[in-house]
C-alpha cells in the first residue's frame, strides 16, 4: 500500500503532470473505482474495469454534445469549436460513428497500408537528422519529436511543406479544447475557435484542389469517401480532415520525447536496445505501456451500472486512466519497471473496442522509426537532465507530454 | 454462464465466461488474454486477433465475409482454418467453443 491520501485526489493537481504514477497506484490499490468530489467524476484505474468499460459501447458513450451543453449551456451551439468537434469521429457515438469509422479503419489500420507508410516515415526521420547534422545541441521535442508526425501527416494530407508555418500552430490551440483541459472561456476559447476557423478555410480549399487531381494519399481517400456519401455534409467532411491533422501531432510528439526520456532514465534498457535493434518492436510496445501520452479518456454510462463493485448512475462521467490500467499488476508483472523485451498483453494506451485509436499503427511506426533513426544517427546522445522540472511538462490532466527536452552529443 | 476456451501454445488455456452477443475478441480483451491484440478494435481491419478454432467448432460458425477472408490472407493465415475473433459473435450454442490463439505479434 502507498501512503498517498486519495481522498484529496484531484486530477487537475499540477503535480500529476510530472509523475502521476504513484497516485494511480494508490487509487488502484485503495479504490479502483473512485469518486472524485472535486471534479464530480469517477476515476477508473484497474485494467479489468477499464477494459470492460471501453469494450461496451452500447452502455458507455462519449455523449459529447450532451456533456458540453450541460456544462456550458445551450450557447455552445454557436461556438465554432463545438460545431467542429461534435462532427469529428473520435467524439461520435452509435450510428454516426459506425458510418464514418470504417473509412478511416480501412485506410489507417490495414497491414498493407502500414507497410506502405514505413518508407515515408523513414525518409522524414532521416531528413530531420540530416537537418540536425551540424547542431551538437538541440531540443528533442521541437526539433525532432514534433517534426516527425507533423511532416508525416502533412504528406498524407498533401499539405505543402511551406504551409505548415501557416497552420501548424493552430493545433496547440485546438488540442486543449478537444480534451477539455482548459476552460471554455476567454483566451483559450478565442484562440481555439480562431484556429478551427483557420483550418476549416485552409482544408476546404486544399480538398477542393485535390478533388480535381486525386492521388494515393489520405486526403484523396477521404474525398472518395465523401463522394460515396460517407460524410453527412461538407462541414462534417472538413471537420474530420482537421481531426486527422491534429490528432497525431500532439500524441506522437509526446510519445517520442517521453520514450527518449524513459530510456535515458533506464540506461541498462537503452544499452540493450542499442546492442540489439531487433528488440525495437517490443520496446515500442513497452514504451507506450510505460508512458502513454493519452493518460485518460472519459465515458458516460447511459444506464445505471455496477463496475468494480461500485454502483454508478447513468449520466455520470467516468475518467478511465489508461496509464493506470497499463500498470496493473494483475496483468503486467513488475508493472512499474520498464522492461523493453516485455511481451504479451494488450496495452490500453490506444483504448480498446470500437473507439480504438485509428492512428495506432502509424503512431507505433513513428515511434519505432523515430527512435531507431535517432539511436543510429546520434549514438552518443545525452540529455541535459533526466529529471526535467515541472515547467518542462505539459500542464494537462489527461495528456502527458514534454514541452522541451534538451539533448547534446 | 456459457464459456469459451482460448489456448495459448506456451501458457495453457483460459476459460472465459461470456454473455451471448459479445464477440470472442471483446471477451478476450476484457480478460486480458495474452496474444489477442485487436489493434483495430473489431473492424476486421488489422488481423491481430486471429485464432484457429478446433475443427468441430469451426464448422458451427457462420461463414466469413469477404473482408475477413481478405484480412486473413493478407496476414498469412489460412482462411480454411483461421478466423478473426472480432468476427465471432458468441451464442449459447457455442458454449464450450475452443480455439488456439495464433501469433498476432506484428511488430
């Protein structure tokens, strides 16, 4: 048992950004389905409960519109952020979700596609290393981890390289609004809304041009899906292009930089990986288990349920801490240790069931190739510190990540 | 409650209670069964939840869709013997269903 007092637990506690894992452990050991009065929600921390919730989409929904309206009032219907996010497949339930998801699943999750994406990611990682060739010191986050997914998704959506400067900054304004980690008011709201309007205009124009000249890219596949009636209207179509553009950025940036930090905190594991690159596939799985960027996701039961022995009323919010499930000793032996040759059980980092992250194969590939390229090209790389200060971590309760990670050598 | 059995070649078998209507993949994920990755979440798009049912049970399953056949072929499985567990809806008649978990490690 840990000595953390979970009765005072608040997911918004800034200390959670630096090292949330002892708190997850205390929650899981003391009360795996725990009511948090401060935020009026349940938090789930055991693998079994989380897997049960995520794989029962009849009972547990996103209810995005309901959640936003009940929290912020009917006025949100006028907000650009609300009208964009409610149309994105990752927040949809039921029939709408079932209508759109197969198009993405076919494109993103087929093994054939995964093979085709590999050389693209390799080329991008290699060219980034070429660009950093003469820099002895650089920022893993800004100069490498952030650049890989940005350039990959840019290429898949046929965004010309010179346009990234115009639109990429929008992503950091949208992600906090989408994950609900900032207030829906003032500056956050204004910036998020403005970013969405900018991206709507940009991608509407890009899609129009691409329609006249389609290729074997993701944008062309989405245009074909739209022409088949896969999207209700243009607003929904463009909203989902925007989703694809931002969804992979933030998370893959975080997983690459957190993984590099985790490996440097475990030099024996790093040495093993350098000595045996054949372990890379397993190492990536373990790094996603150990440090998932998406720490938690919300679900709302549509009927009264009993989970983990707790009675939960219909309409309550349950925050499923995927990162806590990933360290449940019932499933993973010695869960708090990074063991790169660990194998076997499904990790919860990409959720489970019909809402499983559509980009999970791409994310795995980006991390694998990103790590491999870095370790090969900069074998003697060192981090400025393996204990970054609190200010280096993103201040979010549900998405873990680093804002900066200086390296040299 | 009816049960299905999944056999891991290295670690023996797991007996899993189910309710009719659940898919075999979902039951496996809920019980953290090793080797069922289900990376697409049940969209027959990734081929990482493949199993080989015992012959007697295989005959009782409804025929597979073209998508499922294609996915099994793409991932090097024999569609005459293998199935995707996400496509097997468990019914009361399948009580005792037994299958071997195939190698779903695609990394």
